[in-house]
């Protein structure tokens, strides 16, 4: 489930980026799911901000903006260099610390990330995005109650943060509080009906509660919003398998594995696929037979 939670934090390191509205349309942190057109936009903005820096190398905002776009392209080390420079030029900018914290999160450097988001919160105690990033760190480290506390704080600061609601719901799912998760996800979807991750997390909650038809409804919506969301096909395959729709289960599992070969390992011994495990197609997908 942690993978679902991680997805939400792309939205919060873009505090100063011109691409902020574009970033809000991205539903998954996986760079493979960022459109080519979006990548082109981010690359073009890096060129623009590089020119701006050449003209005015003492303007910290340009480094933050360029660093944000490097993050969007998955070039986290380059982003950190820019955020370092921004902080060197101006020590009291919460966004620079929060954005660098996101870079560290993506690199798995959680101790450094934690220090940065704490600094961001110290500089701006009302910075909702920093609480979300810290909530992510807590979640990843298994400190789920602390994660809920930070995400609740983020929601209090910004009641319209559909990402914060969806993120807290992912933590509730980890805690087994699926009905609470659904309440949060209903709010997230009401605020932004096109936020794919909310449908993903609500589908997870319904699936774990055994309400497979509602899970399938959300997964169908999710896949319509983001046809490259491999985990959605995997969960839909599991739901179809459980209700006995063998053909659809195998089709979705095949799609999921074609998008992400590592899914094969998670599916191989998954009890949810017991209804299709003995089919030749399942064995072929698992690499057991050719």
C-alpha cells in the first residue's frame, strides 16, 4: 500500500513552479506516466530558467523553479543542486527546503528529507504541503499514527486539499480503517472528480472490504483517467478473479505485467488469483510455461 501513498507527493514540491497547474493533472509519481507533452514543457522551462539564471544569478526564485522542473523530470540530484543554491542565496524560504525534501524523499534519503520538511514547517507553520511531505515520510517509515496527525494538520490548514484527504485515506487503509478511508476519499473526489489516485485508494478500500463491484466501478474510472496506471489493472484483475470473471482477470493481468514486469512477482503467489492460477494463460504470464 505504501506505493499508493507515495504517489501523491509529486504535487507539493512545485511551490514556485510555473508548471503548478500542469502538475495538478499528474496522478502518479512514476515518470513513465508523465505525458511526453508534459516532459517537453518541463524541459523547456528548464531552458528558460537557465537563461534567467544567466541574466540574474542571484535570484533564488529561478533556482527553485528550475529545481522543481528537474524534480518533475526525475532528475533529483540536479534539483538538489538548485535548491542548495536557492538556500545559499536566501536561508529563510520554506519552499526551497520543502522542495529539496521532496527530492530526498524520491532518492530514499529520508533522514535528510525529514530535516528539510521540519525546517520548512519551522519557517512556515501553516505550510500544508510540508505537513503532507512529512506525513509521507512517517508513512514510509511505518509511523502511521504520526502520518495521520500530519495529514490531518494539512487538511486543517487547507480544507480543499484533495491530495491531503487521499493521502490520509491511504494511511487509513494501511491501518485497516477502510470506512474512514472511504469518507476521506469521497471528500477528495468531491473536490476534484478527476484525481485518479483518490479512485485508486477508494478502490483499494472497497476491495479490502469485499465490495468488489464498487471497487471495479472506481477502477474503471481510474483507468479511464489514466490508462497507464499499471496497479489499477492489477487490482482490477484481482477483483475480476475473485468474482469469477476469468477472461477479464487474465486480460487485465496481462496488461499490468506488460506495463510493469515486476508485477509478475507480486501476482505469482497472490491468493486473490486462485481462481485463475491453474489456467494455462496465468502460467504463461507467470513465465511457468511458454
